[in-house]
C-alpha cells in the first residue's frame, strides 16, 4: 500500500515536471525557425515592460555578419509563458538594422511590432533569435507621461548564443 502510494506520488511529480518542460519558457523553448533555416537565440533580456499607451520596450539590432540575416523578437510574461513574437525581419549584410517594439504606441515609427495583442507586462522577458549570432543589439524602455514627455531607460541584454534548433536535423 505504501509502495503504491509512493509510486503514484512519484508519477504525479514526474507528470508535473514533464508538463512544465513541455510548456517551454525563455530558457527551454526552441528558437523559431526562419522558413527552412533553424534559428538560434542570440540575446536574452529582462525586465520587459509593456503598459498600453504608457510604456514599451524597444530593441534595435544591427547585422554585423557578411551574409543576410533573419531576426525575430519573442516576448515572455512574468510566468515565463511565450505571449508574443514579432514578424521576422530580413537584414542586409554588414549593417542592416531593425527595431522591434512591444506596441504601435512606441514613438519609433519604423519599428516592427509584436503581432499578438500583448496584455500589460511589468516584469516580462524577451529574447532575440536569428539566423546568425553576429548581431549587435541594444534595448531600452520608453516611458511616456500624461503631458507628452518621454523618458528612455536602458535595458541590459545578455548575449546568449544557443545552438540552432534541432527540429530540422
């Protein structure tokens, strides 16, 4: 009886662990694929802020590789659930750049906006994935006040190049 109860408890714990791993978060979900090309995680960052009409996170990346690159931004919420991904941008070799924003409210008219309608995020996370690790990126929070003032606050990015996804191997 005790052995059966112990076995059931062990299976329940294993089920919870497997369920959590299958969900995937910023550290363990695979990077996106870019057509037939595997992506790789190049940068991680946090905290990501998004408050509609008030605060956005903006990330700008420049391709420093000698070949064209495709780049995308993935946003994760406070619970480490993927909540948005931008359309991928195609950057020309040696200097092509793109800016990503958490909403169209950002005062950055040329920014690629995360397509899913994001819920407000106070302590989210994000990552930049691409077809090359040779990117130079910077990020900041853009905070707007009620009278039209804008304050920018730098955001730390962590270079974390992951191997390409194994999904096509």
